[in-house]
């Protein structure tokens, strides 16, 4: 939420060009630009969204890889109260976000589209609230979720389907389970991503490998530091943080089914 973040099954390079952290990065960007050194702003923003691999405490335990750039939690055996707790959270969320079926109401409350100008081919669009998203580092607030999820309709409209909750990238599996039970939902991380330097350079994001694949981003074949260094990029072991979707206003059997709208699990 981002980044945050975003059509999760197939994020295009441009998706990471203007991710959700940009919405709250104004002060950092201003510091760099006012100092006359854009590289300062670039480093400040990159440092803010990249988590060192050794700080992700839950990375290697109870997780599974869903490709070179996606890591998800493994489902846990249901514990007493898990489903009731998740259902209560979903009911509260549905109660409070109903007003955002009109996207103009969401905009008036401070939610902004990510990406800013979503192409028609992008099925799911995130509307991110900078401060509310940042507050989720401490706790979830179903009355004020950090991100809203909309599906683009055939006539160009937007249909509210739910919201996205986030957690710090350093959160343990136990901490994630306390927020939304791991027996009910799967949390995911965007991992091992090579990003260009400078981060917001559109030309860099358009670079491709010899066989036409994106050089940077989550569709890039690059998934290790050595290859990223060779591409003159910056390696991000983990970017943004933990994410999970709740499709409380969609016509689905399971509001915590992370494959809904994504054509399968990433």
C-alpha cells in the first residue's frame, strides 16, 4: 500500500512507479527536492518502503513461496474463536465502508487511487488513505481501513468490493494471527524485487531484458541481489508490508478468499 499495492496477481512495472507510499511521501520528497538533490529524496523514500531481509522475523517459518516475488502465510488449523473473530471484523468493516460505494465519497474522505490513472485492463483498483494506512502499523480499524478495493466495470465505473488491511513487514505470524486469524485468511508479502535508481524514473521502469521481460518490478525475472546489482538497480528483500483483502461488499462465499478478482493466487 500498497503499497498499497495494487493488482496483486500481476502488478505491472508502472504499478510500482507510483505506489501507495507516494501518497504519504510528500514531506520526504519535499526535503530532497528543496535541498536541490533528488537522490536524497530517492533514498529516503526507498529506505521507507524496503525492509532488510534479516528484519522480517516470520519470513522463513510457516510461509510458502508463490513465485519469485510473492510470499504467503500457510493456512493454520482452525482454533476456537478464529472464525467468530474474523466474522466480527468483516461485519464491522462492511458496516463502515458501505458509504464508499460512491467513490466520490471515498475521495472526499482522503482516499486516492493507486495507480493514479488505472488502465481499463486493471481489474482491481486500490484507493489508499495515507494516514489511515500508516496507522495500521499499530492496529486494524475496521471503521477506517487503510485501503478500499474497487473493481472496474465494463462501462468504466467502479464497484466497491472490499478493503485491504496491512501490517508491518516485521510482524510475526502470531501478530498477523491476532489481527486476522491465519486459519481464515492468508497474508502476503512482495519479496525479492529489483527496483530502478532513481525510483521514479519512467524510462528505467520501461527497460526490458533481452527477451522482452520487464527488467524491474514484480514481473522481472530478477530475484536476487547479484542480478539486481548487475542491472544497476536496488534490491528490495521485502517491499511495503504484509497485506490481506476482505471482500465484504462483493458477491462471494468467503470474504477472506484472497484469490477473488485475481485469477488465482498471484
